[in-house]
C-alpha cells in the first residue's frame, strides 16, 4: 500500500474545476515532482494535502487513514505533513531562531532550551547558525527560504510538500535551496514538489506527474517523461519549456 | 536600424515618431527683474508693518504698566530680526541684475543659472513674508481694543494663582484616561477578535459584536457619559450604583472608545497577508495560537499610529465628565473662571491638554522608528 493515496478528488472554484477526479500515489521515501502549466492545480494539490484547503469529492489517505473531510484533526495532520511556500512566509516580527522554535514549543510542547538546541543544530546544517538572532528582512531570499525549510523540518514531518520554493529567488540563489532538497532526498524524506526547475526535477525525482485538465495527465520516471512523453499535451508543454531555455 | 530577418521593421521606417520635430528646450530665459522687484517691495512693506505692530505692543504694555527692559529688548530684537527678510530679496535683485548682464554677453547658460537663483530667492522672501504676516495678524488680535483679548485669555496673575488647583484637578483627567486606555486596549481586542471569529458557530457572536461597534461608534460620548453617570446610580443596582463619577466616566469612555479601537484592531488584523496565517496554520498552530503569536503582534505594530489618534481623542474627551459633575481640570477651571469673570484658567487647561499630547506623538514616532530599524535591513 502506498504511503499517500489520493483517490479521485474533485474541487471547483465556482465554474472552474481545479481537480476533476485526480488520483495519485506516493510511496514512502519517494520524491514526486508535479509539473504543468500555471493554474493546473499543483499548488492547490499540495495545500489540500495538509488541510489548508478542502476538497469537495474523493479522498486523501495517508498510511491508509483518511485525512480529508470532516472530523480530521488538521493541526495533528500538519505536524506530520510540512509545507514550504514560494514566498517563504517567515514571520517578520520574529528572529530566525524564534521562527524555527515557535511551533515546536507551542505545538509539540518542547521546552525552549530543547527546541533552540534542535533549531541551532538544523541551522548549522544549512550554514545559517550565525543568522539565528537576525530578523528575516536582513536575510537574502535564498537564506530566507532555507530558514523556511528548517522551520518545517523542526516539526519532524513525515512528508514535506514544497510549493515552487525557488520561483521567487534570483537565479544565483536557487542552488543553495535545491542543495538542501537534494540532501533531504538522499536521506529518504518523502517529498512532493511543485516546480518549474525541470533540470532539478529530472535529477531528484522518483516520479514526474504532469497535471492537466484537473487530472494527472501523465506520470512516469523522469527519464521517460522528459525524453519520451507519450501524451501530446505533455510534449507540447515540455516543448515550450525548452523554447524558454529552461530545460 | 534596418529591418531584421524575422520580419520586424527597424525604427527608421516605422511611423511611430514624428518627422518634423524641432529642438525647443533651448529658449532664452525671461527677465526675472519683475519677481525680484516684487520681493523687495513686499519685504519692505512687511518690515514697516512689523515695526508698526511692535510699536503698538510697546504702547499697550506701557498702558498696563508691564513694560520692562526685558520686554523692550525682546521687541527691539524682533524689529531687528524682521530685517532678515531683506536678505533673500536683495539677493534676488542682485541675481536678476547678473542674469541681465549674462544675457547681454550672450551667455545663455549663465543667464539661466542666475535667473533660477533669482526666482528661488524671490520665493523664499514670499514664504517667510507670508508667515510674518500671519504672526502680525495674531499679535494685532491680542493687542486690539486695548489688550482686551490678552486680558480675557491670558491674565498671567490669575493663571499663576489658579495653577495649583487646575493642575490638581487635571490628575482626575489623567487618572480617567490612563485607566480607560488600558481597558480599551483589552476590550477593543476582545471585540475585534469576536468579530473576526470564523465558522457558522460564531455567527451570533460576530453579529452581536457588529451591533455593539455600530451602536457605540454612533452614540456621542457626551450622551453616553451622561446616561451612565446619572442613570446607573438611579437604577439602584448593587455595587454598580455606588461607583464614583470617575468610574462611570471610565466605563462610558471604555464603551465608546472600545468600539473605535475594535475597528482599528480589525483593520490591522485584516491587513496581515493570508500567507502569514497559512504559514502558521501549516506548522500546526491552532487558530487562536496563530492570532496570538503571528497575526496580532504584527497587526499591533501597524495600528499604533491610528491607535494613538483614538487615544488622543479619548484624552480630550475626559473633559466631558464635567456633565456628571466630576471635578476635572475643565470643571475646576470653569468654577475659577466664573468667580473671577476671566477665562485665563480655562486657557491653562487647554494648554495642558495640548502639552500632554505632543510628547506622546513624538514618543510613538520614536518607538515605531526603533522597531522598524530592528526588523528592516540596514540602510533602508
């Protein structure tokens, strides 16, 4: 049984159907990359998976347990499923250390000392322990996004959702963020990425899913999707990416 | 640029730009003598008017026998200081002459520079002259009718003798607004949060808090104070009927200003981008934890300036408690004023109210600046 099973989900914003019977399975330790045109629902899918948005039909199961619909303890779900956003969303009124320790202290009831020790250990791993007392505005975009990843990791999530985490970054800052994701993949973190970094997706992904028309239009290993896609839509999408010089 | 191989046309062949444009920015400057002459004339007129007013003040002071070496010295100093108006006026005139000379010598650039300087100096003269004229108007008002205005509002001897009583009564105002401000901060936040509670279950709570803010923002504070201050003792309710007039005033002002401040809080909370809430919720924080640790701390920083506005309003409205007979500074000053048939003690109270608000504004500006310097990147 797959760790995450998304079965036949539907969701509409008014007339617009974001999901029209979308299904997707993710095995433990897999890295799944979601690609597709703007508005195809990559981000929405990730947001539904940790309860920031609700689905209208179908279901999402994690370890066989239904994690969508009424009665789910979303606060508990979010402890297990972390998410990192495109615009980092660090808390501007807190230092880096306070950003990272807030949830462990308030949600996991860790002692402050314990949470700070863990935060500093994580910050050290990404080379930012010297920024612990700084406010987010004094950090570069790449540094802020690395802190945002650490903030999610401090909760000890079982699954990490990464929502276009490099889209808002200057090109030369992208690699420092992707290196962390690469390390996490190597350590076996189960991850779903919505991304436009096709080269990176090709390198780290166990599976690529092309979202189109409210469904997973085509999925497969990166080698197959990028070199020999079987669907016309996938081919057209990748062709435009190549024309833009992004692959 | 010729047309390129992908078929786009070069700039020269396109019809986007007009073909018969002439360079028009190189005109010779106009003669600035008119401006500088006007500046000189106005400066001289204002100086003469000032001297005449100062003379009037001097004779008014002599008539009430309060002239001294010090006052005369100050008047003379003012008379000399106003001569400073001539400086930019003369400077303007000189630059105008030099612009004329440059133009005669065909030095267009030199003429432009001198012309601009001449104009700038003429405008400086007008700016300062305008302010001096306003001050002269005020001075004339005070010495008019044989110092009637000064005597009515600023009788120094009465201000001095009544200052102790007024200051003591002003403590009542300070007590009322300090307690009310603390209560308003808490009460306003509770109302704002009640109004923003999500979900169907909270619909009645949202409704009642909306009704409350609508009612008490519409109700004039003076009527509210009057109703509570006179009404509650009449009801004979236990505990409530025995409170002091000051307590009724605090209660009334908290209810009125709580409604305003709740709206200020609400606008602050709603101005925090939803992505901050999403980030907090995605870490497992509950709705209330998100408000407590993420949204409200950021909102409070943004609403400090409008909050200070409301607090200054509240401080001034403490003077309304005189309608329920509480001896605050205004009421005390009115009693003294009617005993002496002179408004000077009331002027004192007016000045006291002004004096307490100015340092608050500066303090808040300083606090905001410090907070921003701490959080923002250096240099910006």
